[in-house]
C-alpha cells in the first residue's frame, strides 16, 4: 500500500530523514513513533506528496507519489495539525466546504458527524468545540472521503484519556472497514494498543520496527517473573524451570495477587535504543 525506499531529506543542510524504508501492507495500522523533532511529520508530508525529498523513492498504491492522479488522491485522507478547521463556521458548514472541494455529496455530512459522535454539535461553531470535539471534527472530515489510506499525525496528542479511547475506537472501526492507517504518536501505550506494526524513529533514522509485543519480547533481556503477593510483598524470580516449584506453591496457597513476565514496555525499549525519553510532544512544541 505504501512503500518507501531509502528516503533522505534535509532542510538547509541539516539531515532530517536518513535512509527511511517502509513497507506498509493493506489493512494494517502502522505507527510511526518518535519524540518531537524525530521527523514524523516530515515523513508524512513526503509520503502524501506535500513535500519534496532529496533521494530515495516512495510509492503509494504502487505508484510514485508524483504520478498519483486526482482519483488516487481522493482515496487518501490526511489529518494533521489544526488545518482545515474554520473557527467561525459550524461543524456542518466546515464539512460542506470540504465536501464541495472533494465533490462529496452533502448527504454524507450527517453520517460523518454521526460516526464521530458530533451530530448534536452539528450547528456549533468550531471555535466553541472542545479540543477533543475539534479532533473528532477533523476525523469526520477525513472519514467523509471514505479513504483507502488514512494518515493521522498525532491524532490524540493532548487529549484526555476518555476522548483518546473514543478516537482509538473510531480508528479501529476504520481498520475493520478495510482502511490502511498510518499514524504518528509519541504515546507508547497508544501504539502498543492500536498498531499492528510500528517503526521507532529517532533523529531521522528508524532504530527498530515490528509488532509492538514482538519488539518488547525481543528486548526482554532480564527474563524475570514478577509476583505481587496479597500481603503486599513483591517477588522477582528468574524466568526458568528453577522457579516453577516456588511459583506453583505460591499459587496453590492462594497467595498471588498478580503475576507478570517482565518484558519491557515499548517506552523502555525506546530509551534503551536511543537513550532518550519520548517526552510529551505538545509540551515540547509549545515550550
Ligand atoms: N520546513 C522546515 N524547515 C526547516 N526545518 C524543518 C522544517 N520542517 C521540519 N523541520 C525540522 O525537521 C526536524 C523534524 O521535524 P518534524 O518532522 O516536524 O518532526 P516530528 O513531527 O517528529 O516532531 C526538526 O528538527 C524540525 O525543526
Ligand atoms: Mg510532528
């Protein structure tokens, strides 16, 4: 669905992306993960044809980005930043403008607002929407084109956990409808929950990639089992045959509150690979 081969990009002599390879299969949720300034937005802009690049090649639907026709482009939905939302216009009027540009019948507007739970706010001006509602309006806009590929640049950045969950559900619904999704995030939990595959981007390079759980298992150097007992005590045992009797005995005595294997989280893996935390992008950007 999307292929990138050795993409390099620099701005004024500063290398921002170095040799990016991607192979995104139809129907998957792909997550590009990385801290602020890693190059996530730049890569989305390149893949969607909004920005040129220095070397390498990118294909979408098997065609070079520069060869995509108007019809191809209509099958691509892009949500980035705040653009495309007009503050003074109501939700419906915002979508009308977009529908007219894309030649989408106005009859789709109501169903798009319904899909994102904004039907009751249809007449509200965009400036009166909460941050989460605004994000949902942007999603309604991209959903309206019934895209085959959806690019979502930090769709949940700065949103409260409830709204975040709601948006995750909307993204999963789109996946169930057959859409391929490319999202960026610095939220590792989000990536672990949503993505079939992730690439970890740091300073313009992909430092590792794969299925989130598979990556975490791969970096499980410590191989330990953590047990929290009902008494409140925490025990760590080696993950091996030598611990089997002890664990079995604790379980039989009904002493175990929780038991976990100790594979690292995606966040820990990222820190191990890069020595840096995935700080909150929004805070970093507006600081
Ligand atoms: N138009 C531009 N001109 C110059 N530098 C840019 C431009 N856009 C992005 N950059 C730089 O490229 C790097 C990657 O930016 P970006 O792709 O926005 O990262 P992310 O989306 O991961 O936060 C940053 O160092 C940023 O300052
Ligand atoms: Mg960005």
